[in-house]
C-alpha cells in the first residue's frame, strides 16, 4: 500500500548528542537520558510530554524500558527494535506511524554506549552463527573485508578509492569542532595503516568511542508551535536481507535497494533531490555500497563516484560530521546520522554547513549490511 | 603440569547440524537439500529456506568448490586464533550451489584468490569432531 499519505505528517523538533568522548563518568542510561532531555529542551518540550519511547543499545535487555525508567515515563508506545546500527533509523518510520495513527503524540528515539570506557572495543550483543564459529572471522570486520574484496574483484574498485572515503571523512571532521579525530589524513596514510583483515586496514575502520544521541518527533501541527524549525520526515523504509554473513545472497549489494526505494516512494523524491547524504560508515566500503544501492550511482560505480568527490565543496556532500570514521563511533551509529542531517537542514553546522540544504537522506546499516533503514528529511522553504 | 593450550572454538553439534558433524568426523561433506523443491542450501536447518518444506535431506557433496570472496585475518584477540594469524577466511561456493564460510588452508595466505578452485579437507578438532576446510584443488600430497 502506498505510504505517500504519511509523508511530511511528522516532524523532528529536537536533536541532541551527549557524552561523546574517550572518557565518561556516566552510565549508558544516563547518557541516553541526557541526550533526550537536551533534545526536548531544544523543542521547548518537557519529559511530561513524552508518550512514545524508542531506544536501542547493546547494554540492556529492554532498552526502551531502561530509558523510560531513567526518565520516569510510562509510555503509550514502546519500541526496542534491534537491527544493529540501522535500528534508530528504522525507529523513525515506526514513530511516524505511531504519531499519525494517534497512538502517541511526542516520541523520543535514543541510543548510547560507553564502549570506549568499557574495554575499548565494540560492545555488541551480536551472536555468531554456530557453523561460522570454528573459522575465526572477526565480527564484523572480516565480513566487511569480504564485501570489499568482492567489490574490488567484480567492479574494479581500487584500494585508493576506498581510502578516499576515509580521507573525505577526515576533511569533514576537520570542520567539526565535536569530531574526536579532526586531523587530516591522506590516501597514503590509509594505505600505510596496518592490515587487519585483508584488504581492510586500520584507517578503513571506525573509531571506538563513548557517546549517545536522541531526537524528538511530533505531529506537523504541534511542531509549528515549538521552538526550533521543524524538520519533516518525508520518507522512511526498512528491510533486512539476512542476519549472518553466511546467508548473504550477494556480497556486493544490500537491502538498501529496498529500504531506499520505500523511502523515495513515500517521499515522492529521488536521489537527485538530495542535498546532503549521511550513510553509516563503520567501514569505508559501506559508503560505496550505500551510494550505489540508494541510486546515487550505478552498481559498481561507487569508487568512481568517490573519485569525483564526496568531501567538503563537492556536488554530493556525504557524512558531513566526519562520520563513524572520524567524528565519533559509540557502536550503532544511526542516531548520529539523524542528528547531523537535522543540524544540516537547520543550517546549524558552522564551517561544515552545506549551503541551501533542503533535503537530506540518512541510511543506516546494521550487522554486516544485514539491517537497512532509510529516512528522507526535509525543511520547508 | 602443562599450560593449557587454547583450542579452536567448536561448533554446536546438536540439532540441525548433528548429521553434518557426524559425517564430517568421518571425512565426508554433507550438503542440505530440500526434496520438495530440489534446491540445496547452507546452513543446515530443519526447514528449507527456499520453500519452507520440512522435507530436508542431505546429499554427499563432491568436496569441490570455488572461492567466492575471502579475507586474510592479520590480528585477533581470541586466545586460539591469535596463535594462528595470518589465516584465510573465505566464502566458498560449493559445486552443489550454496556458499559456506570456511578457512582456506595448506597454501600461503597471499596466494588465495577469488575464483580459485578448492577442495575440502578436514582438520581434526577434539574427540569425534573434524572441521571442514578447503585447500587449493589438486594439492593432495
């Protein structure tokens, strides 16, 4: 059934991050709550207005309930859907439907992790398929390495093109005062960084940091009365094509094709209408897969598209915060993609602001490109 | 008193994999095949992922396959695998159709290539257990 009637009915009215850094004295639920309260404060709303709670994090059994406990909320809608790093992007679609149907009025979506302080490596609840256990694939690194290898083989993608994704991220990060790795890197730096799982090198891989974020959504009508310019949710889509690497039907394409198509159809827009793009970049190859599967270029052309430029001043600015590669990466990165898209649309990004941004696309990946969720946002005028 | 040597993480041998692992211990690679839709699949499970039928049976695989994609793991935090780096992890497309995750062994890791023909070889792992791996085709000594 067509989803076009949902387009623009719900707005994002608050967006905030909390606790981004290498050290923290706070728990994950405290960081989530802090992000939610900051996002509500932006909107001029209070925690008493919230009747929809959406959250995900590897830290808790029932993340939305943990967050609600922290805030003292008994919600009418609760959702802890976990499709990895795409989760909170998928939550946007769920929240839109809950608000339009009248199930709730004000929804918050939140994520946080303190993985940097808890051992300095990815904290994840991911399970490995028992049949994969004896072979020593690094999760999720080796899965992405195998995607990269196959993309290079099938499409002639070069190591330099993949390195350029990290270089572009570093250029954006140098313009972001909140980025944890703001120093510029070169293609040569990426190619000289240690091999972890061929052909994937250290600088192809995201940071491991602490941090959290939240957004607040409400109906278009209510949004008009609030403090910040409302950012409309124009399109949403979600899918997953597999859970385990062994079950991937393709090692060069993702269910971003389907989640993207759903989002474009709901919005009545296409890739050419997007002014800025945020694609989850835990690994450099993800940006190529995202650009291709979301229709910004043909399959296999991702490397050449990166050659043409995705950094500051380029025709298609991608990952303007510096992304998971250079801004921050407390695990499942979706919330930071959403917050950055909102800030770009509100013209709040200072030196990294992309001029005349009216439409933004956010794409989250989860697991080894298993979970996929796409959101298209826009501002009026 | 000898220091305990870390051992390879072992698969779950109960449930859908029981027959597979029993055959592997005897040096044979079984492939699940649905008798309702006649399609093969990986990994073993009680119902066919193509058609949903529970009429799942096994065929004896030829043991031949082709490397579909791979990676060479250079670092690992795992107590066993860190003693094995570098090693090749691959998705091997079996001649019967499905792709399975495995290791490519008995060759320099830098010689592993996509499209390379490989054949199954079993590595003993604990009592009554053998792990199917693959080596370059025709490399039997």
